[in-house]
């Protein structure tokens, strides 16, 4: 049907001198890039480098202030996503727009621009699934699917339109290593059919494995165009952040063997209906000076575990959670903080911090239990501002001061402030979820270093993350959470990536060997 | 073409400017609308918005009308800040008056300084009690307090009608539907001999000062704000949203009840079917106009009091119908909500092509 375009004719997509400004920030500054037909092209950059804005311009969500876009050689005005789809541009977003209660087929039907009879659509979906060997049942309800399978729905939705350019926005952030490998196979197959792929990521290893060329953005400008297969990861990272990469300094020697700080024993907690994950008999312990990593694919109970530990959800028994031997399972969030159990949830805006509050007001939110920030029911404004200023200085938060609104900070800066707020209270135990989610590389390194330093001072730390590289870098021991169950902790030294991947996919390795009966 | 672009941060200037723009827009629209209806539009607007401010003999009346609005709006603002939408202040206001009047009727042949404080206390308790049901339903069953509190208003008014026409009817009142007049010990004194202004007026200002201090300086005020802005963050910070809902609901009910009994023992001196004049609803406009802050509420209450007094003036001078004041008040809220868009967005003139 669609004849494969001749690669010599020209570029599939070319941007020349595209600029876009928002109040106070130049998101894209004179950006030019070109993607050949059938090429997998990486768009690389830190958070805030302008990747999202550029992609939104290509997909018609936003319009460029100046510059020219050519598609298959012709200059085009992409006024809306619908216009983009008509040109043959498809996009898979980082956050899926799927209805959990509906089937795969119904979800795809809802996303199409035209109305197609159900049986025709099903036949077309099956044809696409077959031609790319994608395993997916069109009649399954979405809430029964894994994240990888959900992503496949979005990909199929795009492929149904015979796209000439597929945009993938941070597609692997929620996948297991095995799922990533499978996605890459699919993407390579799509590319060999002549469809170009614009692949947005900041994960350099993936880009080196998948992409033939890369455009690196920093501060809205193109700083380099390169062949990622010919570059080192380190050099690309340095191009991306525009500075030399600092490695984390860990104190030498054995860190384990400290006193038992946090003990969780047989913690059960029902998930919130309809799609919450229940925690089932979760047990683990963390010692002074130790970092315990909890890996897992998103939606397997990480959010519930954090709420259960922070006290936002209470356990059924007081002994399920003990801090330095003191039972806290029934205590509320304030009591737990006062006792020294601090938590940082994954969501910064509206959970860890109030975006409409100043940094000082946000400092008060969780620090008032351990620090003398209030007196007889009144807020000690001076003390709060002083603490906020300390956090800002110590954690290098780029802001105008304690009176800046939390919502005006970039994700990385706000995360540094939140981490600083908790670490500044020197908790006995710190539980953090996704500490560097959506945070630029420089800030991520600073946050990881702060966690290592806190452990070195004798606190016990639990890091819940979907970023395996981060966990392998930070943690002394690692468990995997899958469908609300936690695997036993293993020392990170000598742990095979495949094994973690299998645990994340739900194959539990409780017994040392596979059952022998065949 | 005019286009609205999101601002990076809410505009502080617009926060304060938008009520003034709303007032100007109300005056302009009022001129046009009442002009089109065949009245002298310009004089109508002048009578409603300017005469009460320009004639000093109207000022005591402004104070007397502003006082209940301030007290009720303070309570509402505390709730609104916590995302607790008590729309039934009118019912709590009536219930407060009923509860306080109950004490007055029980003590009508007694004397003593303690009677008035007992009545005021009963007013607070009565208003708060009328907020218990909406609070309970919201916290336990997530029933919208907007509906329950509003509906209870009509129940309260019916209770009032029943009492003044039935068991509480003045035995010496020639069968008029009204209670006994309150005795001297049951009446709120004036600030000075012969003045129309009762003690409730300075008390309302004092209350605004206290509320301002508590909201801006206390941990409780902070808790209210966090619960309203980000419930998940409040829970994370160890605040109990259910308790905040209870506290703000009872506080707003209690303050509305206090306003009710103050109005009953002050200007009215008894309960009659004419007692509910809609202060409980008007106070919603006051709270929004005052940006949910006590100093702003004092200003907003003054503006709305002007429309009440001015409405009466316009009835006699321009022969405007009595409902005109209500129309102007509604327009104020309407334009205020509309201009509040400018706090978060800025208008930009966009060239086509």
C-alpha cells in the first residue's frame, strides 16, 4: 500500500531555525534537526532542555514562534495533533491515556479520528499485531494488562494510521529490562518498514543500543548532533549537562552490620479500589548506615508501600512497623516523623509539597514535628524562614529565596528542596520514592550523594525506584516488589540484571532452584 | 483577536484589582440595564453606590449592615480556604437567632447581666449545631456539604415561621406572628447613648482582627490552608482532613449563629418572619470579594452594605424596585468570578495571519 519512500530523495522531517518562547524562558532557540525515512533518531537532553516543547511543536500541540518545518520535503503548518496525524505523525506519550475499565479494542476505537465498525477495526488491529508480532489480546480489559502491554496499545493506535513518523516520549521509564528489549525489537521492525522514529530519552545506554543518530539539546539549543553508537555514554552525558560528570563518592569499607533501625513485619494493606494494589505480607529490615533498594515496575504496590510507611495509611497492627524497636504501625504521620521516620513520596506537586505555597511554608509542612518551628500553636515565622534558607543553601536549590513559590521551581530544584527538608531533620530512617524522577542529571547526582552521606551518618535508608541503574548504584541490598509482594533482600554485589528483571516480571525466586518436577 | 495566556504565577496585583474591576463593571452594566428598562440608569447607580458613602447620616446604617456580613463571611472564608463549601450560613444564622431567642424567652421575667452572654453563647451553639449534619455527612459519607447545608437553610426558615406563628408567638402581640420584645437585659447596648450602632459593630471588627491573626500566624490556620490547597500533602504532613472539615464547619456555623443572635438582640429586638434577609447568602459574595482574607472581608462587607443601604435609597429616589439591590449584588459576584480569570491568565492581543 504505502510505497517505501526513496531515502535519497530527502528528509522525512526537517526543522530549521525553530524557536519558541514562554514568559521568561526561551524553550527552543534556533533548533534545526533532520530525520531520514526509516531512521531512529534520538532527541536527547536533560529535563528542561526543551525536548517536550520541540516534540509538542512537531505534533501540533503548540506552534513555533518562528522557523520552518518540512515534512517529506514540503513546508507544513501543523496546527493541531489531528493535522499531525493526517500528515502521518503518530505519538506515544510517556503517560498513557487509557481507560482502565475498557478493553484494548474500545480504547483504540476511542482514540481514532474516524469511526470504524467494530469488526473492521478488530481485523485491522489483528493485522497490525501480526505484522509486527506483537502479543496483545484486543478483548482484554486494560486494567488486567502490564505497563508494557498498555504501551503496546498506544503503539498499535499509532500504527493503525500508517504513520511515517512515530514519536516516542521516554517510552522505557516504566518498563522492565525484558520489556525494554521487546520494545526495541518492535521499534526496529517499525523502522525497517520505512517509518522514522523520533526517540526522546535521557537514558544514554538505550540510545546507544537503539538509535543511529542523536540530536542533543541543552537550554533550548542544539549543542551537538552525533552518532550515538560511536560515542561513549560519558561523553554524551557531559554534552547533555554541559559539565563534567561527578561520580558518587562512597565511604570506603563495609557499611552493613549497624544496629537494626526499621523493621517491617508481615505488613498487609488493602489497596484502594478499584485499581489499587494490596500489600501482602511485606517484611523487610534496614540497618543503620544501610541503603535498601526496592525495585519494581510501576503500579506494583510502591505507592501503597510508601503511604503505609509514612503513616498516611495505618497498618492493622502496631508491631507491623518498628523504628528502633518502637512499634509505630498504628501511629499517624506526625507521630512517625517525630519518632524519626521521614518519607518522600514520588509525586512532588500536591503530595510532598504544595505548589501554591512558598518554600518556607512548604518547609513547615513536614519539619514542624522534629524542629522547633512552632510555639504554643503559633508558627515561628523567623525560624521557618531560617530553616528554609539553610535547606536552599545546603542543597544548592536554584531559587530566589524562601519566599519563592514551590510551583515556580523546576522539578529537579523542587526535589532537591524536598530532599533537603527531610535530610535537614536528620531522620533515623528515610524512605524515598523515585528520588530522581524527572530530575536533571546534575541534580540527580546531588540527591544521590546526599542519600549516601545520610547513610554514612548512621541513618537507615529505603529507596523505592523504577530506575534500576540508580538502585544498583546506591543500594547495598535490593528487593523487588511485584503485585504487592516483596521478594527477600539480596546483596547488590554480584546480583545479575536478568534475575532482577525476572523478579520484576513476577517470577519469584523464593526457592534457590526451580522446582525439579517437570 | 483577544487571547488568554496562562501566567507563570498568579498575579498579586490582579488579586486585589479584580474586585475593583468587578465593581466598575457592575456599575457600568447597571447603568445600561436600568437605562434600557426606562429608569434613569446613571442616577440609579449613583444612588446605590455613591449616596450611602457621601451622606454621613447613612454611615451608622452602613456599619450596622456590614457587621453581620463581616462575622458570617469570616466563618465562610475559613471553610472556603479548607475547601469546605458551607453555603447554608443563612440557615445557621437563623438557627443562632432562634437558639438565642429561646434563652431570651426563658428569662423574660428575670434580670441580670448574665442573660445577654447566655443568649450570645446559645446563638453560637445553635448555629454550630445546624452545621453538624452537613459536616457529619461530608466526613462519613462524602456527601456534598454544598447541597446539605443549602437545603438545611430552608428547614431553618420553616422552623422560624413555625415558632413565631405558634409556640413563641407574643401573647400580647395582637396575634401578629412575632415573639415578645427583648428586655433591656436581653438587648445589645449601643456604642453610645442614642446611636444606632450597637456593640456588635466594633465586635465584628475585633473578630476580623482575631481571625486575621489566627489564619496568618497559627498552625491551625496553616492546616486549614494546606487541607484546602492539597489534601494529599496535608495528609503527608500529618494533618487530619476530617478534623479540619469538622472544625471549619462548626466555626462557620457558630459565627453565622453569632451574627444571627446579634442581629436579633440588636436591630430587631425580637424574632419576626422578616428576620432572614439573606445576609447568609450575601456573605458568600463578601468572602469572595475579600479574597477570603479578613481585611478584605471588612472591605467587601462595606461594599455590600453600601448596596443594601443604596438599594433603599434608590427605591425612594429613582423608584427602583426593591429587588434591584439583589440584582446589583448578584452582578458583583458574577463579574468578580469572571474577572478572577485575570489572576491566572493575562489577555494578549494576537494578530491574525
